[in-house]
């Protein structure tokens, strides 16, 4: 045994011991007073993390279910949606919306580039009859390691007084990068439990604005499991409409306490600094980061696969020899990039261990690295403010 496993895929993230211990509590009756208290604590902590006074909705589901919930509650078949597409997960949103009969208009950006907010706002400006019912973008496109400027799109849309519901995929950004749901006029922010919230997978969480609620009263897409109204009625009464993920919620309360103890701005700053060190480290090894520096994500780093080193072999050696598990490229980026997840419970020692293992693996596989150069670059970056 080589020591602990470093699960550095771009989610699920490592689950802290504290969270696992909290999840090990005996179950409570989900129709009883203990559950109502647990739910209230989770909702209140989540409002802080989403930076919203709007409603919080919790579904037993992976993140994709939360995206589907946004679609079927806001839209009617044939409704027009303006969507920024720039990778696997923004593409997934478009697919879900199209399957439900929405008329999606794609604004395409190269994979590895950030969404250009000006282009999105310009499309809204030219939408004279305000025919778009929804605007969608990812905050963090996990498949390419790109963080997008949600603020500029949200503020630009608000200045135009465009009435579309603004939906943001925050699956790999919540509690990792600043997302000011209310201040940036985000109407629906969607996340999953398994990334910034440091829990196992199994919960989709949405923050829903009054504008989105209004749309939900008019939307005609069929829904039962995903119906916000049924969920809110139950949650307002301290209950759940279906059997809830109580153990995950014990863990969520603990994770929210951990985030509050560190302070949300400190959580963002830690991820920013560590991500910068990861990029410095891989560049120090002579490798290139896929996105440009200004669009680089604080939660996942996508690195161009070095010539002559097979991606799968590299990941296998890393896992078997060093216990470091990283992600590969998805779909058209398969074999072309590797992705390092650095989200949740992670600090400088872990970053150095991960980079050291990558450096050794590349060296062993004949990659263009000189041992120690990546580590040194990361150390210098970590020493900076
Ligand atoms: C940005 C983004 N959106 C959506 C999803 C889908 O989430 P899930 O796999 O939990 O359904 C992911 C998963 O990694 C993601 O990173």
C-alpha cells in the first residue's frame, strides 16, 4: 500500500473525514422534527454559499437532474433558449433542452476558450420582441477547465431589462469560485453535491429567483419528479416529497459548517492560489495549459497531453504507482488533454504531491520533463501572495 489515494478527477472530490463522520449518524424520520431542523440548517447554509435570498431546492439526483429540472420548470415546448456552448457539459444542457422540445439557439465558442459575454449580451440586445425565454451558460466548463464571466452576462442582461430566465450551471464552481447569484441576476443556479460541497454524489441543488418562479407557473413541459412547486410545498413544511438523501444532508450540514468556518472568500482565494500553482507547475514541466490564463478555472486544470506520452498509460501509472487519480479528456478531447481536479479539501501539500507524481510519471514514460522543475515553479507560485 502506497498511502492514501488522491482522487484528483474533476469531481467527485475527496470527501473530508468530518463529512464522512457526520454522514455516519443514524437515520432520522424524514417526516419528523429532526429532519425539519436538518433541512432548515442546510437551506440556510446554502443560501450563504449561493449568495442568494431566493429559494433553495434539494433533489436526490446527480447534477444533470438539476439541469433538467431547470428546463422543465421554466420552459414550454417550442420556447426559445439562447445557450453558450463550449464543451461537453454546456453541450449536455443543450441536448436536454432540445429533447424536451425547446428551440435552442447555440452561441458556439471554441473548446478551451471562455464565453464572450459581449456576444451573449449582443444577441439579447438584438432580440427585439424578447422572444428568448431562457439564457444559459456554464460558470465553469469542467471538460476544458474554463471559468466563465457570469457577472458580465447577468449585468448586461439586466441593463437591457431582457425578461429571459438566466440559468447557470454551477456544478463545478459553487463554493469554488465567486458566484453572486442575486447580485449577478442569475435566476437559476444549479449544482451537485460532489464537487465544491465536498460530498459524495447524489444531490442536485438549485437556487431559484422570483423571476424563475413566475416562469414556473406558466411553463407547460410535463414534470412530476422535477416539479419545483411540489418540492417547495414539502420543503416549506420541513419535509420532502420523496424519500430524501438524509445521510447526504447530514454531510452537507457539516460541509457547510466547514465552509463557514474557513469563510467563503477564503475558500475562493485558496482555490485560486492552488489552481495558479498547479498551472505554474505543469508549465514548469514544459507542458501547456489548454485555456488562456484569464479563463483558467480554479477547480480543474486541463493540460495539453505531451507528445509521445499516451494519456491512458500516463493515468494508469499515476494511479497504480502513486495513488494519484486524474481525469482524461472527454469526447473530442479524449487522448489530447489530461485534467487535474483541485476542489474542496485540498491545500499546498496535496498540490505538491500531485505535481510530483505527475512529474515522475512523465519522466518515467519518456516525457519532456526535467525532474523538479515543475515542483519548483509550483513552490514559487505558492510563495507568492
Ligand atoms: C459543469 C458540469 N455540469 C454538469 C455536470 C453533470 O453532473 P452529474 O454528472 O452530477 O450529472 C458536470 C459533471 O461533472 C459538470 O462538471
